[in-house]
C-alpha cells in the first residue's frame, strides 16, 4: 500500500498554486460519552451525529461534502467514466413483460429518461401506450415509482410512490381504461405490496402508525395488515390482522386463485423462516398451520384445492410441497424433494413446475409436472442467471431473461407446450460488444478451507498483472445470493482497463440455507475471512495486488467492506463502504434495524453483544493505524440504514488515520438506500467514486 501518497489540486481563477487538500480536513466535534454495556465501557464520541436531520449535522454534512469534492470532482477518470456511462446509459431498456387478462405490461426506458415508464399493450396487435410516467412525478426526478399491483379484473392499478428514496410508500390508484387517478390514497405503508381481493373490490397492505418523531429515523414497530375498499377514505380501512403482543412481527398475505383461502405469512425480522396462518372461506379467524419457525414457507399458487409452497423445512436446499385442506384438516405432502443444488426460484404455470436451481451460482432450469415427476431440463447453452417464468397456472406462454457479467439483458418469450423460445428483446449498448469482454468462474479456499466461488470479468486483450486495478465486490448476508448479472457500473470499471471480481461469499444462499447459516450470527467472521481471502487469491495469481485493489459493497456489504478493511489494513488500496451498517451496537434502535438481529444478533444479549463488538467497524478503529484510502458513501434520506452509521464511522476513521491516505465521505442529497435514484445521480456517483479510486490506484 502507498502509505504517504500526496494528492494535489488546482485552485484560483487567474493564478494557480498547489496545496494539499488534507490540510483542510474538517474536524468533527467529539463528546466524552461512555456507557457501560454488559460490563464493558463503550465510548461513543460521535453519537450527536445520530440526529442526522439537525442543523448541526447538516452543517457537518456540508463541510464533509466540500472536503470530499476537492478530491473527487475533477479527476481524469471521473470525466472518462462519466462520458462512457452517458453513452452506455443512453440505450433503450425493457423490463420483463407480464400479462393481466388481455393486457401486457412492461417497463421501458428510451435511454435519456431518468426513470423507466410503465407501458401497456392492450392486445397482441395494439400500439404500446404509456400508463404511468414517473418522470413527471417531480422536476428533479427524486420521487420515484415503487411497487405496482393490477386488479384481477384488469381495470385498476395500485402503484406506490417513494419521496427522495425513502422506504415510506404512498399508494395511489389509476383506472387503466380511462387513465383517471382515483381519489383513494394510502399513507404510511412500508415494506408492503398491495394484494387484491379476487373480486377487485380492494387491496390488503401493511401500515404503520404515523411517526411521532423523525420519520426517517423513528423505530418501525406494530404494523397492521389492513384492507382498503376502493372508493373509501383510508380512515375507513379495516384491520385484518395485528398482534400487539408481537410488535416486531411483519405480515404479507396471499389469496388462493379460487378465493377460498387467505394465506398469511408472518415474518420475524429478516429471518427466512416464517409462520403460516390460513383463513378458509367463511371462517372468522386465521388458523395457525405453521406456528413455529421450522423453515421457510413461500406460497406459489393453487390448483384443484391444493396450495403449493416452496419450503426449507427439513430441506436446506429447498423443496416443493403441497397443502390439502379438507374438513378443517391440513395435510402436507412433498412434491419435489430436495436436490444437491439449492432452489433459487419456483413457478407453477401451464400445470408445470418450473424450478431454477443454482449450480455454483449459475442457473439450471428443470421442469416437473404437478405430481413432481421430472419432465425436462432446459439447456440454452448460456452460463449465467435466468429470471422470470411468471404467470398463471393455466398460462401456456411466459417470459424469462438472461444475463451475466458481460452479457446485457436478453428477454425471451417461452412456449410451455413445446418448450421453444424466441428472443423478445435484447439490450444493446452504444460502443459495447460482449465479444470484447471475458468472464470466468474460479474457486478459492477461505481461511477455514471452505471453497468459495468468484467471478472475474474484464476486457479482452488487457495485460493483467500486479498493477491492474481490481474492483472486488461482495455482500455476504441475509440469505441474499450475489449472482452473475450485467452491471453498467462494473462495465465502467472494466472500460478503464480494470478487472471486476465478485465473490459469492458465505452469508448468502448460493449453496442453500447452510451457506447462509455459516455466515450469520456467531459465524459472521467467516464472511470477512471469505472476502479477505478472495483478495489474497487474486493477488497470489498476479491479478492485482494490495496496491491496486479497491473493495466495494453496499448495505450489509458496506459492513463487509469496513470490517474487512479494518482487519486487513495492508491488503487493499481503496475501500468503498456504501450505505453500510457500521455501528453494530446501536443498529437496532432506528427504523427497521431491529429486524436485522436475526442475522447479526442482538446487542441486548450479552454473548451476542460481545460477538458484535468484536467486529463492529465503529468500535474497532485503531488510533494511528494506516488505513486504506476510503470513500464512504451514503444518502441523507436513507431510512433503511440511517446515514448516522456512515457519519459516525467517517468521523472516527478521520480522527484515527495514521497516514496520508484520505478518509472521505460522500453524502447524496434527496436519495435513500438506493432504489428509485434518478439516472443522473447514479452516473455522477459512479463517476466520482470510481474515478477517485482509479486515480488513486493508477497515479
């Protein structure tokens, strides 16, 4: 690592002079706040930054952004990346089509638009029309379209709005035939879809009480499952289910296709295991069918009185099961048994079960009949990720997509009668040709000998050696698999002669539930070791070095980057923790943070507290240590992982830094955790962050 790298910038209007921007590093006020928790004295000198909407915090934010801008605003690589991304992002894009009655819906972006528009095609030969245009929601593009839900009769669409990237959603309703926006408005919804009654009379949704304090920070508890009848005011909505004794349970509801059964899935934090309650037609209450956390049960569809589910009960890699309800008895049966490969998705359509398995992070598609008998493996000769296969149980056609790290999205129309498929749409990017890029799947051993996959992608023909800029990316948590998919931001790195390496480390579900369990709670250190050993594997094979490697991850991946960087300060040149969970002793005190205790553990329990303290980034910064150049990124309206995590970590790291490597924080305005961010903000952030990292590595 370059321990004493100096960075200079030009100042002045007529005359120019050189100065070191590090001399202008803002100082952060610290308090002598110490708490004793489980017998440990814990200092928290920057807790005042948890009040991140205060004038004092806003002033700190402005000073930090000004300081950061002196490093990132006008680097050589920022200009190159920005110019490249403007071209790449200018091509049209199409989302996966889906049908409702005779209407086909899909998202479309011509290229220059900040957000994709929701389109409708009313018949096979009809012209496409714009149904909802999010670009008209606000002048600056910061109000975005969230989820949508179309009524069974195809007449009304429910759609949600997010203001400035917040997780709070406002639901609106549009008459699909007339284009009229109905007066119905649903406020204070969060982490919720809109599920229609079969007769299209109204929707079910999850609602919280209006926050009494700061809406971007206040704890979110005691949700209610509500029913809204179209035409009524929200004040008349009916509580369908609540449980004041369990303030941290969450709800989602499904309704069987014949309307005879309402299936309530009850979650406890982010734990993938859930409870299933069912209300049969004519019943007054929901009956617990699965009332213990014994596995995951995800409703798929119904047919002839049978309810079909995906489950991990006694099957860590997943299986397909059915539930037969007769005379108030509930009989479960296995339909498709667990395989050596984990199930990524399962859909039932055309009376077939389409199961997508993961084989070393690559999709493998098998088709079964409703009795669970194998019928066909669909081999398209493509290595990467397949998604889609949505539709109804009697549909004979569906759509699926394919992509990998060097192949932009391709969407196919699939005939389920003869298993033929035709290309429906292909993303074509200006100045890009997949044939000029290469991607390879490798495996390496982590600290404890576990074999971990890593995808390595780059432009063909470049010289790869110890000086090559490496972007190592990871996530490692919450049962979320990081699978091959095309990324414009990764392309921006590759187009500057760099290599992108994506490690599918433990904590996800790339190898089933066990892969997740081996990276959660008291096994969390495995995740950081996996990430560090990915870098060591690359360097050992002369793919970059500690002087040329940048690491990046967002949210839980921000924790990954920060913890791994602190534990291995000499292994990386640049660290980019984005919207990270960085104070592991107080994450549970804001918005939905309490839900993450299922993966992290609870600071309220002593042994779990001690485990969290061992790797919490905010608490493991060592004064005088030389840490890599770091650019922390967050948004001031992030109400998923509140920005105070990043604020406090940046302040602590700036004070402790023992060498000239700069510690920066870039704070986006009018944006949240990531979803719904307009195109211009995304391009500018990628260009500034990657431009700075490359400039630091290559100069």
